[in-house]
């Protein structure tokens, strides 16, 4: 009887352990499948990362040391050029051209081994490097790209180069191009961000970015080095031959043209033509339409300074200003929530238009930006566009009384200036408890030194330069949801307002005091643009923006540029006015 009880207890113990093992296996399967589902949901519609695999530690002492060094060099090379590309404000981010690498390290300890056993491997493309026997002075590396977690080889090649820097560059370009041309990745990349199968497009692009970085370093070491983006521009032009539909290349090329020829109207037409052709190629792309509108608006700036233009030239510039306003108004209509939601749904419904990359693009206009930003991309662009429209209204005031224009009374011009300042104040400053029209000039310019309500007080104007406590800095509180691009456009608006005719100035303002207040407010908006956490504004772009030229001719503007270590180029000699042949046909506005 005792033996039977012992057998029963032993069998019961075995059964309990067996059930416990089955339960553990079921729990392990549930956790592993749940983690795999979570990874799949998170990776949906996104470009999968590159995972750099280390060499086997058992072989590291013998043959894996060169491979491990090469893997570390590749990881540094993939990440070093992510922020070096120079793009105009409002252009698409250069982050779409890079792949953030990840590393896979062996498990350290039994706890980490158990966690790796319980959780599924995240999806990605693993890169395995193995250095082969050199062919004389030429190093050879075997590159294998595996689709994990299935460990299926999707691409393999032997890369040979003499020096390590060129070797790592070729490996990086090969890995990025091969991964982006995988069928599952093509469905996750918008059509205007594809690089094609020719590796020379991405090679020339990275060369252009590298030349920009070298130029920036040279200017940091020697301020008299000058501006020469010709090598980078030629690299972009070479890359365009192999990927003509890639908008990042086109925006980089046009941005360099704008920097190099901002004060040369004839050469600046190249940037306008580039943006125009890109808009015709990809009419749905909002950033390209915005840059084209800004380029047209800048090309019409001679209307503010030269009143003796030939009639043909004046008619052409007025046509460009009209096109700029038409394009900006069209972008505002395309940024309506209903329009963006319709675009997003078109790429969400399964069918011929379904593209997860473009769905992610349209969703980025609807969702808030990642922290530390506290706004959406749509809100940033709408604010910048509304201020650009207000700047266009200032341009029209300079045409008052010109041949073919009806003369407008001074009081009507002052009201137009007040309305433009109201629109800018609504975008960059917090709203007042009792909103009132005509308060934008006061809130933007002289809210800190007025004693007579809404009118400028010349008697207290001189007190603005007196030292004061830091906690009592001038100006009303900025709107927290305002983006850096909105503040930058506000600075350009205020700099352009410095050139208004005397009959347009508000009551109580003399010419010198008006320019001083506009100058102070414009520099304050530049400060706020630089203070925004996600600002990508560069000193080169500030220095070569023709809309800000009026600031650097003042003492406070020159002091601000010196404090920011921004080298303002000398203004080129004004070319003799000549009639420029207008483009054939009328540029088409996207969406109409």
C-alpha cells in the first residue's frame, strides 16, 4: 500500500511538472507572438532599420578583429552625415535619406538570454561584414544583407577598395540602396523619395553633403574663405541624372542656387525653374509648392527698392508677385483638414493608390510633431503662409501711384499696414482677452514703451535702449504653438516693413523711429526662431536671405550678426535694369 502511494505521488509530481512546462511553453508562445505582433504594428509603413551584426567573439582574437573595427566604422559613417545637408526653410527633411543603424550584441548573462528567448526579434535588415584576403593593396570585404528574423539573404556583394574610408563609403551606399529597393520597402517609401537602383545617385548625393560640411568647417576656421558651393552643386547635378524624380536632390540643388545667387536675379531664375518643374512633376507635394511660392515672392522684391524699372521688367515682377500670392492661397486651401484627410484615405484604402509611405506623409500633416514640438506641421506651415501673404500686401503698397496703378489715399494705406501687422501678431503672439483690430503694430513694435494707448509715443521712444532687469524683457508673450518657420517669416516681414513709404507709416511715427522699432522686433523674431527647440535655421541661410538685408545695414543688426558669428556678405553692385524675357506660358497652380 505504501509503495502504491509513493508511485502515485511520483506520478502526480511528474504530471504537475509536465503541466507546468506546458503552461510555461504556452505562456512563452503567447508572449513571443504578442511581441512579434507589436513589432509588426510598430514597423507598419516604416523603413526598417539596418542592424549591424558583430563578429563571433570566439573568432575575434584571430580573424574577427578587422571585421569588428570595420563594423564600428560603418556605424559611425552611417550617422555622421544626417544633419549636414543645407535645405531651405520649409523643404522636406533630409532624414528621409539616412538609415539609423542599430547594433546587435551577444546576450550578457542568463537573464538577458531568457528575455531574448521570450521576446521575438524585431524586424529589420541585418548587415554582416567579413573581411577576405586582400588582393595586394586592395582590401576586400564580403557584405551580406539578411532579412531578420527569417535570416534570409536578400543581397550580397564583395566590395574592394584601397583605403578604408572609400571602402566604408561604398558599403554604406550599397546597404542603403539595396534595402530601399526591396519590394516591401518600396511600398513604404513615397514615390518622390525613391533613389532608384543606380547607386551613383546616392553616392553623388553623399558627396555633395560632404562638400557642404567641408565648406562649413572651412568658413568656421577662416571667415574670409567666402561662399563657394559650386562643388556641392555639381555633385547634386550629377546625382539628378540617375534619380531625376527624387525631390530631396532637387530641394538641395535649389537651396544651394538660392544661397549662391540670392542677389543675382538672372541666376536666381534657375531656382524658380527647378521648383516649378518639381511642382509639375509632383503637384501633390506641399513643401515644394511652398518653396516655389517663396521663390516667386523673392524674385519680385526689386519692386520694393527700384522705382525706375522698365515697363516690361515691372510687368514681369508684378506677375511673379501675383503668382506667389496665388500659390500661397492654393496651399492654404490644400492644408484644410478635409483635404488632408481625403488624401490620407486615398492611400489607406487597399487598391492601386495604396502606399503606406505616402499615407505616413499625409498623416504627418494631421498628427502633432514629435516632442519637443508642441504643434503640428500643418499649423507651422499655415502660420508661415499667412505671414507670407501679409508680406505680399506690403509689396503691393510700394506700387501705389506707379504708372498703370490707381493712387490710394494715405489713410487707406495705413489701414492696409495695420491689417497686415494684425495678421502677423495673431500668428506669433498670444491673443488678448479682448481682441481688437489695429493693435498688431503696437503689440509687435512698441508695446514696451508706449504711454498713450494705441498710438506710438515719440517722447518715450528713447527709453527702449536703457538697461533693464532681465526678467522685464520687452515684448508680449509668444504663442507656444508657433513654429520656428513662422517666427522666421515674421522677421522677414518686419525687415521688409522697414522700407515702407512715408505715407504708409502709422500715426505718430517718424521714419527713423519706425525703422528702429521694426529692426528691434525683427531681431526679436529671429531670436525666437532660434530658441524654438526643433529649429533647423542656419547662419548661412540668415546671411544670404535678401529679405533680411535691411537689418544688416543698421547698427543693432550688425551687432546681432556679430554676436551670432554670422558673416554677412557684402552686397553686390546693383545690375543695370534690363528686360528679361518672361517664361513662355503661365505656370500652373497645383490643385487647379
